[in-house]
C-alpha cells in the first residue's frame, strides 16, 4: 500500500577461497549441488565463453525474462503472460490479487483487473525500470509490478516468504558434460522504500526440492541501488545479482523468486529482467597457488585434474616458473569449485 515516503571495495582476498565475478559489481560465490532431471521444452540459450586465466570473468546470460512479449499498453496478470520462448509463470495466490502480479508499462490504460486507482503507482514503477535500462521511452518498458494494496489505498498483507514469480515448467539449458555454476540477477524498483521494502530470495527448483541461491536481496537498502524521482515520487532502483552460485548438473532447471516480507504496509515494488547467469568461468578464472618445483622448474598440473591454463602468481612472478632456486610458491592453477 501507499505510505508517505520519508526523506531520507576493494575486494577481499583469501588465499585458498576466492570467488569473483563481474556483472554490476564484483561478487563472491558459494556453492551447493542440485540434481537435475531430463530437459523439458526447447529454449534458445547461450553458453559460457572460455575464461581468461587469473582474471574474474563476467557471467554469461543463459535466460532472461523482460516481460516484453506482449502488446504495448496492455495489462495482464502474471499467469496470463507467456514469454517469447513459450514459458509460462505462476505465483502464490496473494501475489496475484490486491494490485500484485501485474505485467504492464507506462502506456497501459485504465486500472489493473485486480486493482483500482493505485494502478498509477504500478505504471510509475515500470517507467522507473525503463529509465534504469536506458530505454529511449521508459513508458514502453514492461515489468512485473506489485503494490500490496486493496486498490484504494488500504494495505493488504500477502504473507511472508511466498512465491512472487516462478516458472511452471523447467528451463532447458545448453547441453554440457559435468556441472555448471549458476546465479541470478534482477532489476528492482521500490516505492516507499523506507517502509518494509521487498526482500527477494532466489531459488533453483528440482521437482519438490528448492535450493536457495545466495542471501536475500533487500531492494530498499542494497548499496547497489540509488534513488530517482519518477512522476514526483522517490523510487529506489537498481540491478542486483546474487552473491552466490549453485552447482547444477543436467540440462534443465526451474526458478522461484520469493518475497520474504509479509506486510502490506510498504512492500511496494516491481521486478524486471529476471536473469539466470552462468558463472562457471567466474569460478575457474580465479586461481589457487601451488608450491614451486625444485630448482625453479615449472610444476606440472595434477594428473587427476588438468586446468585449462595457468594463472599469474600473486607475487607477480612468471605464471609457469618459480624464481630460480626459490621455494616460494608462484604458479597457480584455476580454482575449481571442488577446491572449496
């Protein structure tokens, strides 16, 4: 619901555990393993490119939902929207009523089917996200908006930790051998950001099992966000990537986005560009020091694991040799997730 708005790195290095990737900012990652079933339904996705030894690599986008597969100016509930790749989505019932779960843009006419005059606030949130992405006319940008309101300014509590967005069928991933490391990113815009802002938690889904990806994203306080004025309102917006990656085996995965906040007082926000990131090369581009060979000779990679290439040493010596006669470590092999 509407409430009156109130005015309002250097990277850490760890010798044996260092994870970094670049999207909007440098982020660390932790891992868990998810068992994945057979693919369901074709979706055209990209594969990760080879990394650069010793340099954290930007993650590769392998899935993105921008809510643009609709007629501009239309207005739909999430459950009536279909992605360009044919995917459909769902949410828990409270996130489909009371001005929630509406896909619209700034040109959408009238009131949402589950909302009244507060629909104007939903249009404002979509405009903000269009401006975030540098859309030439922010009014054309669609988003998934929610205002936890009865339509006339009264709060409507949705309940805590409920699904605000989820795939109804898994996404088919590019076929690979072994496992990959996946994370999420989302654009978020929040009105009344000083009052119970949304807190988003991403999950990967395998049947009845869900695995959380990183820590919750607080769209009202995350330092990657900033405040702008749209339609005379202070809107806090930003692009937020998870601070973790999950090891996924197999070639399909389901998605969930839960909102941990249960109140209708505040909790007013929109999301856009829900993205799955392949962060595998962000892991393998980091490296772990290995001891020097005697007499300064290059140390061979372990016979049980052949790294793609050598990374530079922390002390600036050659990536393939140690200082002659020196026992100090120099060459480093890429950090594999199994090193954690």
